[in-house]
C-alpha cells in the first residue's frame, strides 16, 4: 500500500526518533494494561488445556505446575519449579481466584506473584478459533497499582535469566503446541 | 512485519505506543500531527496495517478503541534467530570435539 498520498511533509529523515517532552513517559515504567496476541496453529481446546491444566504447564514458560479450579471463585495456584525452590522460593509462585470461565474461549482471573507485595492483578485469556483450526490467543493483563509486577511480566530482559515475561511465555507455548517440543530454556 | 516496520509514520506510531501504551486514534493522530500533516484516515490506515502485522492490538474500553503494542512478534523473531545461531554454534563445537577426539 502506498503511503505517499497520506503524507505531505514526511520523509525518511523527517521524523525524529524521540517524542517531544510532553509525550514522554518514563521508559522504566511498564504499561498498566498490557495486551499480548499470538496466532497458534492449534484448535482452541488444545490452547485452553495448555493454559489451564497441569498436563502442559511444565512444558512451556517458566515450567511450574498450574492448578486452576475452573469455576467462578475457584482457586488459582502457580507452583514453583525445583529450580525456583533451590533459589529459596516456597511451593507457590503465584496465586489468584477465577472470576469468569467460558471454556474454551474465555478465562478471567486475578493473579498475584508471591515475590511482589502489590495489589492483585487481573489476567484475561481469550481464544478465538478460525476455520482451518488455527487460533488467536489474546492475553490481557491489567496491573493497576502494581508497577513492579508490570515490569516483571513485560519481558524485554534476558530470557535466560527469567526476564522474558509474557512474550517469551507465549512464544514457548506456540513452540510446544505446534511442534510438541519444549522451547530451549523453557519448561521445568 | 518488515513491511509494517518499513515506514517512518508506522515506526513513529510504535514509538509513541512504546512511550505510552493504550492510546486512542485521536491521541495517536495528535502525535503524528506534530511531525507531519496527515489526515485521521491516513493515521487509521497505518494503524490497521500495524494491526494486520500483529504489532498492534486493539481493545475496546467503553466507546473508545485503544491501541496497544504487542511485543510477541518481535519475541518470536528473536527466538527464531537466536535459536538458529545457538544451534549452529553448538553444532560447530560438537564437530570440533569430534575432530579433536578423532585425532588423539
């Protein structure tokens, strides 16, 4: 698509890389509402199972067992891996409560990591399957008043040192579901 | 995705969302207006292209559509190339080990 008809004065050099001061927010801050979207060549039910049952949770992301009681008010627990426990963490990495369940399309729950003393955050998983069997998985994380948790889940750090956040977790989920392989560095 | 990144206005829009995520079309239009004269339609066209490339995701909040930066495609690209690089390095080292052991 040509863009020349839309612009009158823009050219390759015409736009400075930095925002004017009035627009600048601190780059040290992660967004309070974060949205992640990934297409996965897998049916919705398979993605749903992967993100809600212990069967898959040790094979992608940070590898801890995920326990979710899939009823409104049900408990959510992300357990630690052996490696995390060696680093001095307890049995549980994060806790939460299920708010809304509509399998295999939508799950809303609260989520609090034990390593941050901040208000609960809200996680929404939405899965939309397309004809042909591929699906779009959207994760929305609302982190009002939890700037440190927001930074932790945003990613952008060294994935090898646990800094991959949601982008890395979802990347490893895609690898697992499409190839049945655990992405290097992911899983328990 | 590379096509989506290959335009200065679209890079400006991504920069703007990196500075402050979750903005409406009107807010993003104001950012672009600082740098060039572009119609709302033009800005919206660029945003749709970024959305099609998966780099921007929209979310409705009341009657306003908010635009969010989606960092996942960048991560996928990174994983793909870093994996390839690591794989090759590991293969090279395995091969070196084999040669050294064969010679001894």
